[in-house]
C-alpha cells in the first residue's frame, strides 16, 4: 500500500461533486487527491503522513477568481490606499499622510475611492490641491474606470481646456472648460501616461503581495483580466513569467491578453506570439480580454434604452460600444478559430447582446471548439438574452458583491436607468434557471477579493454586515450553486478541469474553513474564515 503524504480527517469534506457531495476525510499523495471518504481513509496514514485533524472544520475545493487584477491590486496595496472607507475627510487625510511619509515620491499615486463620496460622483482637483499642492496626485477610483487628479498632475500631463475628449472617454470640466480633476474611462490615460512607469521589481512585488492575500482567502487559481497596456496602466505579464520561472508563483493563473480597441484584426498575430511566449510553469495566457463597454455610473455602459437625467427624463445617451458590433463578430470568430478564449467585459444589456452575437457568429463559422468564452460583470441583461448563454455555451462570469443595495448602486446608477433596465440587474437566478454555466470573480481591486463575501451576497443579495432590504431577492442563488461558481465554475472557465471538485485524481487544490457554511444561517456566511489553503498538496497559507 502507498501511504498518503497528507490526510485531512474528522471534518466536513464538501466535494462540489454531485455524485458524492460530502465525506469526512481526504487523502493527498504528491500533488493529487488519492482518496475521498470516511474512516477507511485512515488506512492510508503511514509513518511520514501529515495528518490534519479538522475537528469539524470544512474542506472545499480551492476558490478560483474568474476575473481579478491581482498585480494591480497588489501594487495598490503598496501605494496610497483609499479602500475601506467612503468618507471624504478620510480620503484627504490618507493622501496627506501618504505624501508626508513618502517625500521621495515624484507622484502620489494609488486609488480605491468611491464615486458615492462626491456630489454626482465627481471629485474635484481643488480638494487634492488643498492637501498636496506642489506634487502631482493621480488616484484611480475603485472600479478603475475613472481617476481623480490634482491641478499639478493635469498641468504636467498637458491637459487643459483645449484638450479634446478622447473617443473612448471624457474629461469632466468646469463651466469655462477647465478640467475639473475627474477623468472618465479612456481619458484617464491622458494623465496616466505621464505617471512614472512602475518597474519590473514593482510589478513582481505587487504580484507576490497579492498572491499572499489571495491565498489567505482560500484562492488557489485565478484569471488576470488585463495583460497589456491600457490608459497608462502597465503590462503586468512580466511579473507572472518571472514568478513562474523562479518558482514563486504558487497559484495557477490564466492571463487575458488585452484587445486594443483602437486597432483591428492586425493585432491577432501578435496575440498568438504572446500566448506562446507567456506559457511558463503555472502561468499561461490563452484568453483575450475585449472590453465592449464602460460602466453605468458614468453612463458609458452600453444599453438598449437611453439613460435618464437627474430629472428622470430620457436622454440621447445609451452608452458606448467600444468595439463596433459587426467588427466584433469577425474578431471573435478569428480568435475562436485560433483556440483563444474570449473574456468579454459587458455591463450593459446592449454590450451583453453584442458579445453574445459575436459568440454566436463564431459558433456558426467554426462549430463548437470548447473555448469557454465568458461574459464578465453582467449588470444588466435583457430577458431575451438570458437563455442564449446556455444555448451558445457562453459562461456567465458573475461579480456577486455588486448585487446588493449600496449608495453607488442606489444613488448613482438605478435612478438613471431607463425603461425596465433597473429590473434586469444582476439576474443570477434567471441565468441559473435558464441553464447557464456560472463562474464567479471579484474584479479586485475594484471590490473585495474575498470569495466568502461574494458567496454571501449571491445567496442573500445583501452585503455582509448590512441591514438593508435584499436587492431583487428573486435573483438569489442557493449556497451550493454560489460555492460551485467560485470553484467548479471558475475552474471550468480557467480550463483547469482537474480542479474545482474534490475527487480521486483531481489536483489537491484545497481550502479549509473554520466551519461548515451549510450549518449556519445564510446571513452568517461571510463570518466563515479560511484556516488553510493548499495548492497541489502544498500548504500556501496557514492561519495558525
């Protein structure tokens, strides 16, 4: 008999495998699971076997994040961090404190602020000028679709009243045309490109910082949703290849290569070359990210019905389609034929429809190739398009934390959605009932990377710790489905078919929780904590 290297016993093994949903013990030999069962698994314990007594704790497949910006998030953790609050005075205190603590920094950069903290979601340059008047300040908001700059930053970047808006963005302005300090979408790059570039060492440090955090939350694999240069952001691919080549990448990562929306099919051969170059160890980049629209808060998400104004009247603006919908069909068909997976950013219902139309065109031209194209965010989905996900094999990539009442949704989004769009937000339940495959992610650093917080909202449609009504409660998911989206569903998207469920032969990517989430109340799901995380049988996090 071959003894196991690791046996976890005496707890609840939640396999996410419908054929055998629960067990009490699990054995690992090398990097794979060799047994799932009960008392009989103890027969695999030998003199060198590590035995973990669970004492009633729960073991699940490692969580996987199907849409995250890990390197950016890790770099922001080392910059001016405005997350965790919506208080304007606190933002300004942190900016001032960071500037004082880092007199050597030529620019003050960071981010994480929320639009709800400012009237109309629009911060001003004068607020930053009061606390840092001499040095440039450039701070991305929490969704990374906008940036807040002080006067010095605008001056150094050459952004003036005479600077035209880029085709894919908007400079917010004062009455005389002077830039107000808020930059939307592609306009962020006007200042972002002037920021001193991060070094390769900065990017690697950001990745390693992020990996430690993500492992502490039980995350064993993820899809990085942006590899490439966009609006002044760094291409972070070198951080992954360096970490993978030197054995420091302990997670399994698929990268989504950025589709430059100002270019066309001529970039596809470059993507093919990059895919080949970036395959190193546990890292690969066989997905292509196409950002089809913007976000609802600044009215750039593409809708089938125009937005309303502050008075509730219809406007002429129905958002932006960043890639021509007809051209999109051709691009996706070509990418699919080359076995790229397409990772769409699609928030508005028109963008969702355009992405599904492109997937349908590829399927019609190429036949089913199993590339597991997926649509991320899905804030608004027209009911006519809900059944198309299952029919086309398109995966619904959910960011569940957003599906709850909070000021950015209630004050800056819902009142401005025309027609019945507000009723079609985050239709997780409808997608499930229509047979769609569900994956899940965080979009961190846009929102918390904690999968248990995401599961909590998917089940309750209420944010953890909040005493608010449920948001469209008919769209709730059951706990099994929500956990499956963060495990088997995201494993499916990431093409990690030997992960996502706990079964003999699967990779031993595991997370141990301090409790069985099924044993408590739904409103307590987010209280569970990760105690250990394993990747390939190796412990990568231990809470002690």
